[in-house]
C-alpha cells in the first residue's frame, strides 16, 4: 500500500518514525514529533510544537484558501471548540497531478496569503518559505484544558477540487469523487514534488570582446542562478539525476562541438561542472574553464561562442539567456614578437607575421 487512503473501504495501520525527513519535500516544521496520527476520524497528523514555531511550505505552490475563524482551529472540540486560523496551499506532485496541504491551528499568516475566496490562482509560495506560525491552542474557558499547542497537518489528494468540509475530524470513510484525505506522513515519504528546472544568467568574465591569437588559450567564467526548486550537484555525471554541467551550443541553443574546445573538457560538447558540490535554489553556479582558439582560426575575424546549462534530469535548461563569449582572433602583427612568451617556433611566427 503506497499510503493510507480514506478513499479505501479498509484502513491499514501504517507506522513511521518521528523526526524523519521526507525525500523531496521540506518538512512543515523543523521538528516532526507526531502527537496524534492519522487514524479513525482524525483525518490529518498533529505535530507537537510550541506557539510561534515557524511553519514552512513543503514545496512550491499557490495559496488557495485561508480562514481566520475556522471552527475548532483555535482549540477544543465539540461545544468547547474555539475558532482559529487555517490555510490551504495547492502543490504539484512529480507525476503532474495536484494535491492540497492543510496547515491548521496557526497564526501570523502574511497578509498577502490571507485569501478568503477559494481559488487555484492564489499567491505563489516557495518551498521552505515560512507561511505562518503555530498558534496558541486555547480550549473554551468553560471546558477542561485540552491539548498542547500543535500544528494540524493534512493532505487532500485531489487534482482539481478543494475540500469544503471535514477539515480535521470527519467520517473515517469520507470520500469525494475528485479526491480524498490521505495520511500526510506516509504521503511525504512515498511521493515527490514536481521539480522545476530553470535558471537565469548571473554574470560572466570576460564580459567584453576577448582578444586571442590562433592556438592561444584563455580563461573563462560564467555564472547561472538556480531559479528552480531542486538542488544542483557537480558529481556523479549524467547518472546522478541532480547533476548539472555547462555545454557548448549554437545561437539557437542546440548542442554542438565547441569552437573553443580544449583538451581538459569532458568532451567537445560537455565543458565542465560547477565548482561547488551543491547549488541550492537561489544560489549561483560558477563554471570556470579554459578555452583554446583553433590554430587554423583566421586572424582578424571574430567568433561568438555559446554555452548553456544542462541538467541530467531536466535536460537543456531553456532560460539560459543566449549567453556567449565573443573572441577576436588577433593577427600576429598586432602582438609584440616574443617567441618564448608566445610558445611558438619561428617558422609558425613567420607564417603570420606580415
């Protein structure tokens, strides 16, 4: 069984460890201590936390609903229930389908996330971003004090429908043709988020015309920002699904053998991996390499040489910005004739010196 699903007519008991970290998703709290599991009529998982503890988005998504006075989300239950805050954020799974994460018993939700009408086009939320704090759990003053502060975390597994009721407790077999509540802890451990592979050009050096003579090498640096939602790695090659490298391309972005190819590249199309072992979203990947002008290059001409990032899973990243270096092939008569510095023999020098 992939995860406990209330759409089924049989409920299975699924065990998990507290303080485990799901692969691919961020945890909603730094500490994942389970206080009450997803079982019976409790259609979510309660995670222990003190008031004002930060709550984070488990992956990229869009706010689809916020309610400041949801019944029972201030504390208590039944006649003792106190109204409180809850927010729903719509996320996407790796298979392209959607689900909604519910965060209840909360406070201090940013104003721009307080969407009071159901929508699938609400404000964007980034993975790992703080979206709220754990609220104060206050049972009604006429009732016996209840639970400690906690986050009620739920997963509504639906592609195109928002849960309209049964937000914390409900019929154990509550179903809907378009979706249903599932065990959030098992869901996070068995599903994975939709991954976005995007980038933007950050900087390059040199950023002006590069003068080099035929056969000469030069040093080049280009930096791209990871604007996606997954880490980039520099090890393991293309067999590592998170691996990224710089590749040679033409002005249209198609991979080609590079005019600047040098012997220490991976090959004539694959240049180099970034110098950092891990590039997290929002960080810059620095690609540093040596290029060599062909000995047969025609002096007095210029050549635009293009490069773009390649991801082992995402392929050629589209938002590469047409990045290129412009190399001017210098005629030898424009260079002070120092044969030792040029590392050339006199016969080759005489070929170009006019």
